[in-house]
């Protein structure tokens, strides 16, 4: 199951995601998040480290420890913008994939906004719910602090369909 969390800048998307993940995982779901970084290249490694040097030499790199793993791979613009490809290729063994951003990907979504009128900007996919401190009439609506209810809503969607 994939669900996108989209919304205006500084609306609380990341805060919502980080608050619902522990609840969803406590219920037994294996959760992964794909975070959209629309500003081109980014670094997750430290300049000067061996893995950084290896990547800069041209190879893709896996950094592995006993408790975590990171895969740094070059991708084409097409691959990096293709949410379906990313999920199929790297996240097929998760029960729930949450995306932050990817608002133009057309995926089912929970929209997080400060004001109800901002929802209109995010209609490129099916709006499952809106998170806003002001009441939103046209959609299932949650206040920002109703984290348990939002997690329960996602769990219900998951149990009804398993995926969208």
C-alpha cells in the first residue's frame, strides 16, 4: 500500500509522518518513507570518508553496519522522478510506503494544509483525507493533533485493501 502525504511548505507533513510511523509500526506494519528532494543532487555521505571517495570515483556504494544500511546509487532524471519504479525496485517488501512530496505523481493522498482553500492545489490524485486545524467540509477531515485517529484511518485503509 502506498499513500502520499502532500501539502504546502511548513504545513506539518514531516511532523505528521514522524508521529504516525511509530503507531503504525506498533500495529505490525513494516513502513518505509520516500522523501521527495526536488532540488537536484544531495549528499548523505561525509566528504572525505572512504565510501564518499568510492562513490566520487564512479561506483555506486552500499554502506552497511550491523544495524543499518544505505545504498547510494546514481539514477537518471526519469528514474528519480518515477515513484512507481522506486517502490518496485527498492521497497517491495514493505506493507506501507509513505511518500512525502511527489504531489504531482497522482497517488492517493492525505493533504496537510494550514488553510482549507489550499487543498485545491493538491487534487492530482484521490484525496483520502485532509489534515488542517480548520474544518474542511468536502473531505474526511482531521485536526493536526489527531495523530491516533489518522493512524487508525490508514490502518483501516490497509486492512480493507492491503494496497491501493
